[in-house]
């Protein structure tokens, strides 16, 4: 497989993952994703932002999130986010520390 085809397939898989998380499974909470998998929608949008910045494209966190979510974070939270139990919040602190804070 040539490199361009590989890049196109990777991009297609990313777009499908984004669609799955943004349209098909809006019921899956970010906190649950982070606690179970060590990443969430916000991580994906941050990785998108970092890739843009590496290419010399100035992009902030809010813009990256709006691109990834297809709406503002406030809109997403109002439509889809539910309250997290104290146990989930405590697990999130650990998962965030392990997967985000320590990754630089």
C-alpha cells in the first residue's frame, strides 16, 4: 500500500470514529470513556489541535473542540452530558493523571 492511500484510510477511519462518537453514541459519556479507555472526545479534539499546531496552523482548544464536536462544548454538554457520580469523578482524576497529565 502506498503512503497516500494509507493516510486516506487512516483519515477515513478517524472520520468514522468521530461520527460514531458524535452521532451514533452520544449516550456514551466522556468521563466513562476516560475512565475505561484513557481517552475521550476532548482528547481526540486536543490531538487534532496538536496536529494542526504542528503543521503551523494556529488553532485553540475551543476551535478544535467545535470542529470535532460539530458544536460548542456548551451545546454538547446541554444536549448530551449527564451528571457523574462522585465515584466516577474520583476515577476520572486518576485516569486523567495517568493518561493526560503525565503524557505531556
